[in-house]
């Protein structure tokens, strides 16, 4: 399962960079409140799960802090680079360890479940973001996992996402 989790997080980085590229290339999206809020939420949840698995859960205040689109682009790039450096080192035996999630009352996920949730949660909101960006005039494209695989698993193009 760990190889698949690593693969999904690599895909997530590419897809997040593509979303950032679309936002940067769409003038109406750069200052749109809905875009900013949705991207903030997606970033906060992804960051929460990745850092929590490492034993460094963000505080509730950090989770609720909203930042600008430009800061989000940098934040996404940093959290993905952190995941890229951490995930290759994690051991299969760690996958069954419990991660404390304060708002889950009836159960606490394992590291494996938390890492899968990080990408599955983002997938849902990425679809919402693509729909919103289309209404703002963006020329969107499919960002599905299978598209990424078919392209040969490209690495994210972060620099183009912040300069478009």
C-alpha cells in the first residue's frame, strides 16, 4: 500500500501545481474570494494530515488561518516538498500507527488512512475548483490521476504556477 500512497501524493503535487497554474493564468480567479477560500481549505486539510502523520499537527488557529492566493501557491509547494522528502523514508510498519485528529470523536485514523484521506479529500475539492475556474473563464483540462499516469507521471511545474 505504501508505494500507492507515495504515487498518489506525487500525483497530488502535480495536480495542485496545475490548479495553481490555472489560477495564475485566469485574471478573474486571482482575486476571487471563492477560489481563495476553497484553496485555503484544501491546503489546510492536506497540510494537517501530512504534518499529523509526522507528529507535528498544526494548531486549530493555524488550520483556520486564511492566506492569499500567492501565499497558498508557496505553501502548497512547501508542503508537497516536505511530503516528497518524508514519504520515501516512512516504513510500512508505521502505517498502522494512530494519528490523533481532534474533530474525529468516534475513531482515530491510522497513518495509512490519514495519508489516503489527504489525497482523497483534495480530489473532491479539485473538481469543485475546476468547475469554479471554468465559470471564471479558465480553459480547464482534466486533472485525473489516470491523466497524470498517461502523461508519464510528470513532476509538478511550480515555477510556472507562480509566474503565469
